[in-house]
C-alpha cells in the first residue's frame, strides 16, 4: 500500500480506498496460496490467516461505504 501518498494531501475516503486496495492484494495472495497443494498443517494456518484478511477487508470496505454515504 502506498499509505504515505494516500494520506499526504488527501481526504479520509482516499485513505480508506488505499487501505481496501491493500486488503484486496492480500486476499488475492492468500487465495493463490490456498489454491496450491499445501500440507494440511500449513493449509489450516493459511486458511485461518485468510479469514482474518477477509474480515479486515470487509471492515475497511464497510468504513469506506459509510464514509461515502455520510459525504
């Protein structure tokens, strides 16, 4: 994420959009990893982490959407 560029001279919506973009990249990376033949013990760890990434992504998306509606 390019947080510095998003924050410098930009509004809250731009920051939230940049955060969501970063979460999108993380989701895709985890999805690619889960599509591979991982050993079961590693898969369970990656799956748990992926669920956290999805939750964070959704939280940021919801904040962005609320900000859009408010403005």
